[in-house]
C-alpha cells in the first residue's frame, strides 16, 4: 500500500510540475514551448525516469495536461506528444543502466528520437515543411534541453544522493 501511494504521489507531483513549468516558460517566452523549434525546459524532468518509474505516467500526464489546455497546441498533439513522452520515459527507465562512464547518453537522447519521429510527423501533417526538416528541428530542441538542463539535473540528483532519498 505504501509503495503504491509513493508511486501515485510522485507521478502526480511530476505531472503538476511539468505542466506548471511549461506554462511558466510559455508565459515568460511566448512560443518557446510549442511548434517545431522549441526549448521546452520542462523536458529536462525526463531524467527523473532514470530514477523512478513514476516519471513515466507523471511526465506523460503533465504533457497531456499542457497540450489539452494550451490553446496553441495542435489537435493531434494531445495524442502524439503524450505518446512520445510515454515512449521516451519508458525507454529511459529501461535503459537507465546503459551508461558511458556513468553518463546515460543513450537515455538522454531518447526524448529527442521519439519526439523527432512522432512530433516531426505531426508537424509535417499540420504545417508542412517536410518530415525530415521538422524532425530535425524537434530533435535539436529536445537534445539541447536534455544534454544541458537534463544533464545538470541528473548530476545534481546523483551528487546529493537524492536518487536514494527521494525515490
């Protein structure tokens, strides 16, 4: 019972945090958290999937909540964007032990790969521009977030042993 409560609590907190951070960013820098070229800082939270499986539903629901409630989101984004987050975080959880000298490079690139394919396709359907160009833009934004903010968050969690204390 206690494990289930912790799982649900972590998932709910992560969902709220993801949605709130995305809204805050979109409020402060309009358009930076949507469309093809984006630097959605809340995506850095994906690194939490290395530490807890509750990040999978938590971050996916947070993405869904933002996409459902944001008027600028494309109609398919609730399904496609959320699916990309589910696949990326599940892949990160499964690959959490695949590291290069302690650095989970493959896992950090999974959100860039899944979002490039799924969201790149979605953008091609709605705004045109060609799949490969849209996929490239999405991948660059995702990779930039995960390899900078995500890496910093990953090492901060490891350095303070929060992975053992919180999860």
